[in-house]
């Protein structure tokens, strides 16, 4: 009997937990590892939500961030802050407000589309952190453009069931044209330590989105305002069908359950991108499956091997076209250069948007911008600005593939010397950014991605090398002009005096301007200034500037 009890006690106890309960118990996975990081992550998630509700729908963003201390720290816990983010976006329909903010993995963004958010977690992680540390719900106020009401709800998450709990619900008559969303959460945080990161996050958001108007009001009452620098916006991302090389068994199973296609041939043509009638027919012949069978039959238990064979073939078949990239939303060279110029005031800036590539069936575009010189403060290393789907990445820099690439660049080959007056921006746009963790702070070292980042940096750096080389030639030419031009006034006067007849010694005053003009023309014509980024300085203007600073004594 004692032996039986020992065996029973030794048995492992298993219980099912919801995804909400999992993340509430593993906050660090979503970036809420400590009060400093949690406050930063709260701001980040709410701002990302706001920007996706605006620029993804063609609306020029106006985003206001308010951080206010509501309870000071004590011996038992950190201080508590109310973080509110207001946007002028499309608003959240009342019918889905509770689900959108109170159910993990429920999201209009949980589709194959380039978005800032990921996993359908985002703002729900803020709700989970708020209620597990302070017991408070998130407050959501929202109105759509065509609505006559402003709706509000206080929302919590039933962690055991992963279902929203609406604590308070109401509506108000709308007496203005406002549309958008205000999300407010009370969280534990460390503002003193988080402040530099939060300010830098907003600053970098202004770099990558110069078309946005951003406000940050701190607990001290400080106001950081980043005005809109342009009304030009990148094209909004579009939803896309999955590419066959990027699917897995569970995804295909889910697609089979929801498809309306009546044949396997139609399933391939209707549910995937890049598969037409001819390609689908050839593929099914390759796999050995009949094109006219009902696709849902593959869900039967006895058809599991056929389903596994189909998925393996989808991922490896070489006859499919590459994934489409026209639904990605890169920033664009002009906006990147504008953002870098506004923030760093460099003497030179250039950006490039690389051609689209793909990894594991997921399309991506790499963009690189470099700012050089000017007001950039000298550093031991180049400043690295990392972005993914327009999100600034501030933590885990040394874990990121961009940092690995950047530290292996020999900048002396491009004429850049230490200490570096250099800022390098890397932006990755993709339907699936390969983050290293749910916290979305560093990108994995995918070979295709690493290669594109390296090629992008090299491409812009080559232009920088040309600029630095031509600038050095320009400086040499200027030195040559200065060394000659400073003697022109004296030589011109001497020649004019020597050319004056003895009977009229003051004739030199009349001759001197003519001789001066002749010498200026000869010196200017003898030196060719290099073109720099399409600009070429006029050597004559340099000569004239030098001469203005030269004074000679009158002849007595």
C-alpha cells in the first residue's frame, strides 16, 4: 500500500493553461521583465497600436503620449503611472472593442500583412501587466469617423479563459468631429530609469515617420513635440495570401477548415499567392494527389500522411513563383533622408531601398540610410538606428543582426575615420520579421536578411566614399585657390603701376580694376572644382571671397 502511494505521489500533475495565463506568468517574454522595461514597453505597445490605426489606413498620424505618476513608490512596490496614448485613427468599433483589447491572439492584425504588431499580443500584454501588478483595467475611449457616439469601456482579461471582462461600459454623444482611440493603463514602472529610453523611442519614431505629429508629456510636465516634417506618407500595407514556402502543418490545417473551395485544385489557386491553374496542376501531379478531391478530406485522421506530404511539398516545390512584395510598405529613400536630416543635421545623408527578397517564403525589404558629419557628435562606434516595420528597436542592440553586420564594416575603406561622426539606419519591412523574442527588440541572423543588410550598408557607404573623396579634392582645390588668390590684389596693383606712363603716374588707378579682373579670370579658369552630389562650387566666387579679405596700402 505504501508503495502505491509513493507511485501516485510521484506522478506528474498536468493542467491546461490559456495563452493569457501563460503570458501573465511569463511577462519577461513580452518585454515586461522589470519596472523600467515595463514602462517603456507599455508606451511602445500603445504607440504602435496608435500608428497602425493611422498611417496603415492613409491617415496622417497625430499621436499624443501622456505619462503621469498616480501613486509614489513605497517599500513594497515601485511607483505607479498612468500611461495614455491618443490617436486620430480609424477608431475601434464597439462590437469588437472588448475582444481587441481583452483577448490574446484576437486581432484584426493577425493576418499576413506588414504591421508593427505581432502575435496578436501587443496591447493585451499591457492589459495583463496592468491587472497583474496593479489590479486595474485598461480604459479605452474610441469613436469612428461616421459614428455619432464616443464609446468607452474598462476592460480586464479573464486569465484562466483568455476572455475579455468589461468592468464598465458606456457611450456619450459626440459633439465634435474627433475620431480615433485613447487607451489608458495604470502600470508599475521606474520613470527615472525609463525616461531616456522612452524619449529616445519617440525621437526615433519621429525619424522613421517624419509625416507624424508626436507629443510626449512627462510626469514632470515636460513637453516633447516633434512636428510633422512632410505630408508624404509611405503606401499602406495590404493583406496578402500566404506563400506556399512559408506555411506549416497547422496553418494549412486551419486553411483547409475554413476554405470554401470544393476541389484541391481550387484550394491551391484560391488560398495561396502565386499559384495558377497550370502550376497547381503540375504541383499536384508532382505530389501524387488528385486535383478533384474535396480538400477537407485531408483533415481526416486516415489522411494525415497525405496532408503531411502536401505541406512538405508546398514548402519545397521549386515551381512556385517567389513571394510578392508589392503589399509591403517600406519607408522610402526620401522619407528616411528627411528623418535623418531633421534629427542629426548632417553635412551628408543618403538612403537606399533594396530590392525585395524572401526567406522561408516570407518577403522582406531592407532599407539603409547613412548620415555623416555636420552636427553628429563623434562616437567610438557609429550610431546604429534599428527599425522593423517602422518600429524603433532600442534594447538588445548587440544581439541584433544589424549590429553584427555593422561591427564588421571596415569604415576606413570608405574614408571614414575615428571618432565616427556617423549614424547608420537599418529598416526591415516584412510580413514576418524574424524577431528573437516576443519582446520584439532584436532580429535573428537569417542569412538572406544578413546579406541584404550588408549589401545595403555597402551600397550607401560607396556613395559616402565618393563624397568624402570629392570633398577632399575640393579642399585641396580651395587651398590652391586661396594660396594664389591672396596675392592677386598686390600683383594687380604692381602691374598697374608698372604699366602707367611716367607722365601720368596716377593712371594705375584706372588700370588696376582691369588687371584685377584679368587675374581673377585666369586663376578661376585654371582650377576645376569637383562635383559633389550634383553640386559644383564656382572657383571665381572663392577667389572673390579671398580678395575681399585682403587689404593693401595705398601708394604714396
